[in-house]
C-alpha cells in the first residue's frame, strides 16, 4: 500500500513538473504562474548563491529553464573547460523583485560574466555578501577586477547558445543588457557576426552599469496582465 501511495505521489509530481508555466504582462510589469527553479549546479555551471536559492530567488518560466539547461549542455562540447554562473532570476509567482526593475514574469535572467584568472584558467567570479553577491564588483576599462579578466569568447559563446536553444523551443531572446562600453569586445570574438545579426543589445546606459553581469530577457508569448 505504501509503495502504491509513493508511486501516485511521484506521478502527480511528474505531471506538475511537466506543466508549462504561464507568464503574464511584461518583464517590468507582470507575474508568473507555475515558475520552476533552476538547478543549483551542473557539469559546467553553478548558482550565484545557495542562500538566494533557498529564499526563492532563482525561479523562471519552465521554457526558460529548458533553454538555459540546453545551452549549458551545448557549451560542454562547444566551450570545453569553461565554467559559468547564473545570478538573479525571479520569484516562483513573479511580481516585484527588489532591487530589480524587471524580473517580474519569469523571462529575465542575470548571468555573471565568465572570467579567467591570472593563469588563464576559466574560474567562477566570486559572489558573496562582501561584494553584494557579485553585483558590487566593478571591472575597469581593461575588463579586469582583482586578478580576474572577463572572458569575452566564453560569454559570446554562451549568448549564442542561449539564442539557438531558445529558437529550438519556439522562443527567442528579446534583448541583452551589458555595459555598452564593453560590448565591442564581444563583437571582436569569432561569434561577433552572429551576435550582430541575431542579438539585440541594449545601447542605452542602464540604471546600473551591467559590467559584472549581463541581463537576458527571453521572448515567450505571455498573457495580458
């Protein structure tokens, strides 16, 4: 009897997980129904904070989750040896997500910039409470911070893989927000032509610099708020 009950619970959980999320409104004025949490880590990626995950700050639309996981899987072979870290996403049911002005309907995700250390090894940018979980980091004009240098090739590869993964799921990328003064470095990589052709980068300076992370808004059909 206990085994039967356990099987029923697992079946119900599986059905709930398979159900696609529903987004409402826009990234700056919306909400989310049935958001799902991103995994805390994978073979080549980790979350920016275990505590933040426990506080429910790493939920996204179910299709966005699939896109991100497929993207990281692709990078295992297309960018071997590179490691990545995602940051703030949103709440399970969306809504106001301080201190962000967006991240309200499950379609906004922040990614910490991939970096290399002084030896040239791909490492994770430190994210802790002393640097505001990474958001307090400031890179200089040479893309350097405390012995870390932004890995633009890895970053460009990630954005391209996100776009291709999104298209495979019938979605797209709406925009990428990254410091306009640093964007030219991305276009100088081997992925530059693809980025210019397919990705819309915000050219306006945001209310925060966006040098230590890049903000990605996904394009998925949402219901009116």
